[in-house]
């Protein structure tokens, strides 16, 4: 997992739902995380929202544990 993916998952792990607009230049990385099943993009009246999945939450925890050792 690269630094940007780790940052996105860490941010989502803390908030659970984040407006997609908060990641304006990360379309490719978001697409890869969606493809890997780590996040979901949901459309709503207020715009797209990115939500972390259980798999993404686990990868975020694993990434933090690896970084602290």
C-alpha cells in the first residue's frame, strides 16, 4: 500500500464518511481502492461520499501496525 492509499484509509477510518470533494486530485487512487474493495463511493443529494469498508478498515489497522514496528 502506498502512502496516499494509507492516508486516505486512515482518514476514512477516523471519520467513516468523507465527501469525495476532499480528495480532488486522487481519482485514480480512489478508483483503485474501490476496485480492491477497501472503499465505496455513494452518491447523495449533497454530492458523492467516500465510505471505508470492513476490508479497508482492516488494511488501515494493519498499515498503522506495520508503521509502528
